[in-house]
């Protein structure tokens, strides 16, 4: 199977967190992952996942619908005919009763015939967190195992480990694993990456993180294992404005027992806290020199419509790539296109595009009334809400509509009050566990 095509299809499915996270069929996270042709940082704020949060989720999402994908079609730019040529599609998309994506089929176009390419399967735990993911590829006559992933979580739904295995033709073989630790505020403070040497796990690298009083990540230190001890490799230093929006990153490399400047990133936002510009500059030994920049524009729903990447040729900015997006009335992404320009920034040299077919369902029920003798009031609220139940409450967790856990409590019995006065206006979902039963409530913060 063509490796380029395989990874293109896989780009649709990495981090398939369905309702709790962004759908793998959606394009934005994959687009942003291409922003830097460098090593993917496991928690670096320039990575696709985190930058998506800066672009898309700074304002709480008001939607009460869930996007259920039916299929997705992808085109590539044909430089001979100068037109879009259909290349791959994702079909047979299946969700479970909790709207978690559990499987789909990827196919590629070969002449006038669609050929199987990839299968994806996932399972989830009781809190709808991904537990397993399996990828299979088509060898021409049968489906063959490719990769599988296992995810483990703590009581606060923080991912504590991640295991990657590959198929050697007869059995699953360990490849690598990540082990995570968190502080009392559920901030990730360490990430240990290990690889399998055939008989045991070997340290490869580790990341250590620091945070400010607002739980913004202020530093990321990467260290490499030299077979006997950890050695510094690189570090990022982050700054934020009064809105807790990331404003700068300084990337430094460890050289001759000294931190040396490598590059820096600068971020700017509009009045709606949408990211409007990301600038990268490299250190030439004496001064900062422009390298590339991204410029973002948005529609009235604060959805990104265009992202233009430009490279610095020594005297001026030259167009390099452009992403364009369309949305429906519910602000769900319906299509995207990507084009690359040649070195002059004038002629389109390559590209791809996709159109997503989906339907919507109600994402949360109107649960203002009592259900199972568990009540949340007042609702709507401008401040405190009280959770009351005739049964002992095991836990309560509050999520944004995109699955981000903003509050957790495991230490109360039949009643508690939560102060939401610092929350942005919008709709949140609270999950309340009473023994073996889980109740879901909608909270409207005004």
C-alpha cells in the first residue's frame, strides 16, 4: 500500500475522541498539524491540538447539537489538468449509543474503481474516554492488522498512559509508550516516552512542565536519556496576556551546558480572542530573523475561514499555502481546501480538499427537572449552583461542549455547591455519578 496515501488517510483518524474530542473526520486539527515541518511535540503549545484550542475554542461553544459524520470525500489538486481530482473517501461511519465514533472504512480511488484502504475501530470506557484504537490496512485480498493503541486514565479522567503496538504479521509487538503525571489542578507535569527494545522498555525522552497561578503552561523542558542519565535537549518558555491567551513562545536548545536561542513565536488576537497571526522567527546568532507566518480570518460565528501561510524570502513575505473552510448554519465544518504555491508564491503547485457529509442530533437534553432524584439548581445561573441528590454522590465533573473537563469533585456525599462565577457565558454539561448510575445535566451560565 502506498505509504503517502496511508498516512493521508490516517490523518483523518488520529486522536479519534468522538464526542469528547474533535472528530477525526474533521480537518482542522490535521491541517494545523502541518503548520511546522518539525518534530511533533507531545504537549508543545504549537501542536495541532493546542493551537486548535486557541483558534476555535476561546469562546465557549453554544451549540447543543452533535455532528454525526456519514462520510467524507477528499480531493487532490491535479497539476496537469489544474483541477481537483477525487482521491479518497471515508464511509461506513458508525457511532455507539453515546455518540462515540467506533468504526469507519477508508477507501482510495484507483482509476474508476474504489479500493479498500483502511479500517478503524475504537472502544471507550464508562466516561466515554477512548480505551482502545485499532487500525487495519487492506493488502489487496484481506484486512491486515496495522497498529493498536491503549489508553489508561486516573479518577480525574486524566490520561496516565498511552501504549502503541504494531502488527508483525503474527502478533502485536510493543513500539512505544507514554507515561503521564499530573498536579493537584490536573495539569500534566511530566511525560515519559519509552520505546520497546524487544525485551524491555527503554527510556527515550521526557518532558517536564511548569504552570502559573492561572494554570497556563509557562515552561516545557525536554530531556534525552543517554543510557545512564537525563540530559537537557530543548526548552520552551511561554507568556500570556490578561485573557490567558498565549502571546509568545521562546524555543531554546541546550548546547555546551548553555541555553541557546533557536526560534521564537509571537501570537496576536482580535477582540473576540480569535488568533489572527502567528509569527515564527529564527535566531541567527545576533538577531531574530523572520521565517514564516500564519494569518487567520474568521466568519461571523468566529469560525476560521482562511488560513494563509507565508514564508520570508529575505526581503518580503511570499505565499506558501492557504486553507479555506465552509460551515453550515450550526457552525459545523462542511468542507475545506488546501493549496500550495510554487516558490514564487504565484502558481498553485499542489493541494487537497474534502467535503464532509453528516447529520446532527441533540447533544444534551433539557434536564432542568428532577431525574433520578438528582437536581442541579438554579439553572440558568450567574454564580453558584447546587447539586442535590437523595443518594450519595460519588463524583461530579463539568465539561464544555467540546469535552474539556473544567471541574471535578470526588469528595462530597449528597449535596455540594459549585461556584461558576468565573466561567465564561455559555452551556456546560455536568456528569453526576450516584453509585452505579450516571446522570447528565445541562448548566447555562449567564
